[in-house]
C-alpha cells in the first residue's frame, strides 16, 4: 500500500470525464451492486484478457464492498485512483480504470482497465477506453509516461520490466 500522495498536493483531481457514450467518475461504495454485477457478468472475459489473473473467482458481495471501500479511501488519500465507467444515464457500470503508482523503470504510472465483453456492450471495449484514457491523462493529469499493460504493452512484457533503482 502506498502512503504518499501519488500526485502533487496542489494538483486538482479531475472528478469525471464525459465521453460520447459513457462517463468516468470515482468508484465508491455506492456502486456496490452495479459494480458486482459488472464484474461477475464479465468474469470469463476478464480472465481471457489477462486482467487480474484468476480474479474475480470467489469474489463475494461482501468482499467487493471491502474492495470498493479500499479504492475509495485510496482515491481520497490520493495514493491511487479508481474510476468506474458508467452509461451516461448511470443505469449500469460497464468497466473500471485503475491508476496506480509504479516502480517499473521508464514509467510514472500504470493504468489498468477493463470493460464488459462485446456481447454485453457494443459501443465500448478496452481499446476504445484505453485511447480515451490516454488522451485524458495527457491533457488533464501530471503523468509523463504511464504504462498500459494489456494494450500495446503485454502483461508479460510489463511484468518483466526492471524496477527503478
């Protein structure tokens, strides 16, 4: 767990991002039911894309509540940032984005993301979301070189990167 703020204390955190068909906003405990539905209905897709290894196998509603509380507290402490991806009408969660500090050489952040599988939502996927996030981080965040494992950089290549000395 990181205890130091990940961004400068005077940096004004972007609270949300409005895109054409979806919105990004802070993930909170209030998202429990919709988040759990999104995760569990996407379990096989998540495993196929390499996100989180075997996660969400064994995830319970209670454990998801703990995870959401953890993400929310880290966001408040500015040590990492979890955003939920929701339909514009907030009727369902369609994915998540996590921005973490990294010790990997050459990178100042790591961005991990997932969306529901294509059969559940046809207007967004990991590639579209990754492009949106790259543009957003470039324009509104202080990171110079975020890593995006699961995209052009494979999970395996990311895992093999040397750590900063």
